C-alpha cells in the first residue's frame, strides 16, 4: 500500500482534456491522472459508491453522454477488475468518480489491466443543465455579471453547471451582447476601404487648407488640388500662446482668407483663358480642308531641266543583290526615279543617273546582266531583271491566290468589283 499512499499524497496533475494515452503511460508510477474538470464533461462516466446493498443505475444525461452509478457493499480487487472491464469504453475518455480509498485499489490494478484505457479521476460533479432555455439563462447571468469573454465565462460556469458545446454557445451569446459591442473596443477591426479622392475640374474647386504652429508663428497654408500650387502661405506673427487664447483676434486670419479667395479667382480666370485658347486652336484644326480619299492623286513630278536633277537622290536608292523578295519594291523605286527624268534621256545627266542605278545592281543580279550582254538602257536592264526576278507563276495561280486576299471585311475580288 506504500505505492497507493504515495500516489494519493502526490497525485499527478493535468491541465487539459487533451492528454494522450501515451503521456499517461509515461507519467510517474503509471497512475490514473486527476482531471481539473468535473466528471460531467466525459462521454463515459463511472461512479463507484459504497452502499448497504448492491445496485446499478444507468443514465443518458445528454446524447452520447453515458453515466453508470454503481453501489457495492465492498470493492475487492477482483470485483473492481470485473466492473471496470464491463463499463469502461475504450473509444472515449472515461471519467471516474469514487472515494480515495477505492481509487487507491484501482491504481494498483490499473497498470497491468487498464493502461490502454483513457481514464481520468474527477473529484467533483456539477449540475447538468439539459434545457436550452436554462442553458441560455445561465450564460446570460454569468456574462452580465462582468461582461467578460467566452473563455472566462466558461471557466466560471463549469464550476457550477455543465452542458455540451458549452464554449460555442457562450461565444455566440457574448458576440450578441449589446453592451460589449458599444463599450468595448474591437481588437481586430476591419480595415476601411480607401476610395479615390475626387478630381477637380478647374482651379479653386478643391483647396486644402491647414493651420499649424511652428516655432513662434502660426502658419496658414492652402494648396489648390487642380494645379498643385500653393496660392497662399502667409505667416501670422503671433505667439502660440496668444493664438490659442480664447480672445484671439481672428482679423489677420480673415484678411488672409480674403487674399486666398482673390488668388483662387485669378487662377480660375487664367485657367478659363487657357481653355478658351485651346478651344480656338481646336476649331482652327477642324477648319483645315481634308481631301477625300477618292479625290487624292499621286504626285508625279516631271523634270525638264538638267539643273533640277539631284543625283544624290539616285545615290540614296537601295542596293539590289538578287534577292527576289526585295525586287518588287526596288523596281518600283527605281522606275519612279528614272521616269521622272525621262524627258532628259538624251542628256548627259540622264546617263549619269542611269550609271548610278546600275551600280546599285550587285551580286548575282549584276552577274546576270553581264552574262546576257544587257545594253546600257534602263528599260533593257529592267526587262532582263524582270525575266529573272519577277513573279513568273501562271496567271490562274495568281488569280486563285488573290481570292484569299481581303480588303477590310470583304474578299479582295468583291472589293474590286464595286
């Protein structure tokens, strides 16, 4: 009995209902821990009592909460083993309430017979409140006593009463408490959404004013939001003490506010002038005559005087080196330039221009002209290049390809037939 006496004098304590079977096995002396909570919180409750005769009573206090009340004239070791094996539930935590003398006997048989069970010794039992209206009344009475949070209310309530889902029900009622909402600050307030500030349409529509103290002066500032200018920043030469006094003369402030209003009016007038000037410029642009697209003609200048010919323009022509992909554009540019001076075909300046064009023909294209003995004539040169680099596919192939082209939303063929 020395082990039992030691266990009763120094019983192991637990702080919560979440201790595991593993922690029980590794606790000192492998004894049943003592719970701080009343036995009412356990799903399976076993009461071992001494009586004049044997009796057994089974109660379902709440759904899934079973209570076994057992009376025996004496509890032997064999009888305790038989009773506990019969009424202990291995799937839940079991609450045990009995005298310390009987608990001492159970502690002796516990390590060998029931160490796989989750058992807690509960010293106290409280009132079971089964009616929901009574549960709400108990919560309200406790909460209105000090208006504390749900956890604190539960700690106080469980000393007197118990019912399932206690914390959730307390929390729900506490959240609805009008006094707590009005008198207590929110520790986790929702952050307000920041909206865009209005945009002014003209100077002076929105002006930010501020009066602040700096050193021995009171400063009035104003910033126009439209122009971002500071139309006024005057200093009232008064000490802070006199500024904040009740008999402070506000005449200086009134004068500066009047000056501010005049400045804003000047800015507004200037803005109106700028707007009017811009509108006049827009009207002038609208008056420019635009030639309709169907009346536009290509510019085809004709040079009839040698002095008008600029050979540098011919020198700026791109080089054609036999790349068939660039031939069409190169041909159009060269033809346009040479036909501009076609009236000077018998003049030296024409020959100089043609020589420049021929030097622009390089690579395989120049070799082609040399192999065929092409004469020094623009049209002869162009015809020879056309035979080699122009699109030589049959006409029906080109026509079929044109059908797949489009102009705007219409096929190219339909567009050309308008």
